[in-house]
C-alpha cells in the first residue's frame, strides 16, 4: 500500500495545529451519564415495558383443541412443518438455496428432531396413561414404519378433507392414531405436556427447541402473532407486543419482506427462497456499511452535499470559509 | 536489550500513541463545537445504563421480572436504555457519515464503529429471545427460518433458550464492550477529524 496521500489527507491525518478550546472530557462524560440515567428512569416510570405472558400447550389444547389434535396427527404422519423441515432438524427436506449454494443443507443436522417420537410418543410414554392410550402406544411401537405412516397419513388426509372438523371425519383404518392424538390432547389440556416437553426425560433442561417447534406447527401461535400485529409480511419484525417501540433498527431487513419478488412464495428462484436471499442481501449490505469509506460515489456524498457546513457552522463562520476548497 | 522485551515495547508504543494527555484531554480543536459530537458520548452513557440494568436482571435470574414489580421496572430501564442506545448510535453514525469522519487515517475507526453497530443488533436480538414471554416465543419461531436458510441456525440456534441466554449475557456484551473501548481509544489516539474544508491555511493563521 504505497499510495501517495493528497495534501488534504495528510493534513487530516496530522495532529491538529490550529486553535484550541477548553474541553472537560470527564465532566462532559459525567453529565451525559446523569442526563441519560434520568431520561431512562423517567421513561421506565412513565411507560414501563412490555411483558406478555408466554403461551402454553395447555392454552392451545383448551382454546383450540381440534387444531391441537390435528397438529398431533400431522406430527405422527410426518406432514407437519417440523417433520418436513429439513436441516438442521432432519433430512426430510432440502431447505432453501441461493443458486448453487445449499447453505442450509450443507450445515447438516445439528438439532435432530423426530417429530412423531419427540413430540408425541415420548411425552405420552413418560406419563401414567389410561388403558386405551397404553394399548395404542404398544400397537404403535410394535407396528412397522410403513404401517404407522399408513395409519397416520390416512387419518391426516381424512382430517384435511373435512377442513379440520373432527366430528365430520368418517370412520376408517386409522390404527392407534386417534387414541394417541386424543391422549396427547387430554395431556395437554391438563397442563402436563408443557412439563413433559420441557424435561424431555431429563432433570436439567436449557434447550427449548422442541417446544418452540411443536408450538409453531399449529395455528395457535400464528393466530396470536397475527392478533398482536407481529407477522413479518406486515413489518411485524419491527413490532413489539402492546404499544411499545420494537426493533426499529431491523427496518431494512424487514423492508425486503414487503416487496416482490420476496413476497411471492411461488416465484422461483427468489420468492421461494426469500429467507436466504434476504439474509445474503443483508450480509452484503452490512459489509457495505463497514466498508463504506471505500465505496466510490457513496464516500464522496458528504463532500458533495454540504451538511457539514451546518455541523461546523460556527467554525466555518469564524474562519470565514465560504466555499469548499479543493 | 530492553527494546526487545514485549513488555517494554508495549509500554513504549502505548506511551507514544496514546499518552495520558491524549487519553483524557482538557482541550480540543476549536471546530469541536457542535451538538453532533455529543452523540458518541451519549451512546456510551446509554450502553452503561444497559450494562447496569442488565447486571441487576442477571443477578436475579431471567424470569424474575415476570413476578416482581421492581424486577419489571428494572426490565423497563433495560428496555428504554436499549431504545436510546440505538437512537443515539444511529444519529452518531449519520453524523460521522456526513462529516466523512473516516478521513485522515480514520478508516479503522469507522470500521470498528460499523462492526459495533452490526454486533449491537445481534446482541439486542438475543435479548428479545430470552425474555421468556410470548414475544420471545414468537420471535424464536419466526426468526429460525432466516438463520437456518443460511446455514447459521445449525450453530446459532435461536430456539435454544440456554444458548441465547449465555450469549446475551456473556459473550456478546464482552465483545461489544471491548470493541467499543477500542473504537473510543482509536478516536483519542488520532484526535477528532478536522472539518471537510479546513486545510493548512486555517492552522497557519493560528500561529
Ligand atoms: C457502541 C456504539 C458506539 C459508541 C459508544 C461510539 C462512541 C464514539 C465516541 C465517544 C466518539 C468520539 C466523540 C464523537 O465524535 O462523538 C466516536 C467517534 C467516532 N465514531 Fe463512534 N461510537 C459507536 C458507534 C459508531 C458507529 C456505528 C460508527 C459508524 C459506522 C461510528 C463511527 C465513528 C467515527 C468514524 C468516529 C471518529 C470521529 C472523528 O474522528 O471525528 N461509531 N465514537
């Protein structure tokens, strides 16, 4: 890097040799801290902060028990969002890609989830169950994989056909699936599923991945998000529950989700892979911000648009600087 | 001999680059007279309030503020400090942009600031994930797709409360604090950038 500095660059780099003014840096720092502390304290007193209680499986199963039941069937059938997700949870989908870059696939399975087992069978097994559920569990565990899938998908299809209206589902060969789904729904209604998923058969537990994923597979969380104006397609990423400011600094990230082709899931390749395209765009823009002083055009904007004359107004006046010097 | 010692070399280089007079000066160039200069300091002040309120929250545990009204108030302090922090930082950023404050060998100062900005967004985001309330359930479920799609989710699992909690209270603030310190020390070392239209004719007159 043997570039010749312009006289102005050299001047800017050298210690300032011009007029000075008194400046008490510690006093300024202290005043700033006191002012901000007072400001924050008042804001906290006047407005408080949002804290909407977390939702529970119990709440879901009680308020929308058909949806909880149908979601459970989907977990058993392998048709739920989680069961078909792909990496990092399983290999049941390819995930998203940017052209030839299958970043999601390449990152591999790091938090393995078997939706049927982890969400339904294990929690049921970890509880004292009624004879019916016990029988259903043993029927399920002794059946072949093909048989299980057949029962569950047939039932799942039947439920889908009547648009989730359980009472309208015709009789059929669904094996133990209805008993299992019923068992889990009862368990959730009693509040036992929250605890069973949380402990996951262990004592200590700090990983909430399974709860969150199962929870999002149904309509309950989604409906609550819509009601609270939090949906990403309507700037929800920047919103907060209640009447509070949210993560306003995500405006640019959020922006892409409001415009085509990102809004259209059916448009290939970009809309269908919107998440990863937006991730890449934001990554590149962040690099752009970091390297801004190197970008031709943008880096000379502050010299062209004389906002600096306002910033340094008193200096420019006292020095009698009228026009930009070259 | 002493020139070859790490310790002696480090001390001498510090003294040469950042003597105490530069570190805590009592004078500034005459052009340092604008309200825009206040926003860097205000950002530090807001960051201090974030750390302070965050420490109280950390001491009492992540779910304390749901049940204690004092805890909720401390949570409010944390919340508003963050809102102010970002507001101050963004004004500071725009100010430095319109001043082209990367001039005169200050590129690294800009870079460190911009990295701090991006890192602050990540840090705040992990904070939203560890609220242990409805908001954090929602954000975790929604945000996982973006991270997973880029392969980041495989290592940075937003639905894992334990991982997010530790990152938010340990790793991220430590890095953020360190980078902020470096950022401010770089400013002190190089001095505040001269105005865009100032040149040696302005300093000659002062002599
Ligand atoms: C935690 C966040 C930050 C803190 C606490 C902080 C603090 C400061 C302080 C105290 C100063 C010196 C006083 C002043 O000019 O305001 C400064 C200068 C500067 N900051 Fe930041 N800053 C932060 C973020 C940023 C960001 C996001 C950018 C831009 C991308 C940035 C770019 C600069 C530059 C270029 C200077 C040098 C100005 C000069 O030499 O005149 N800073 N910062």
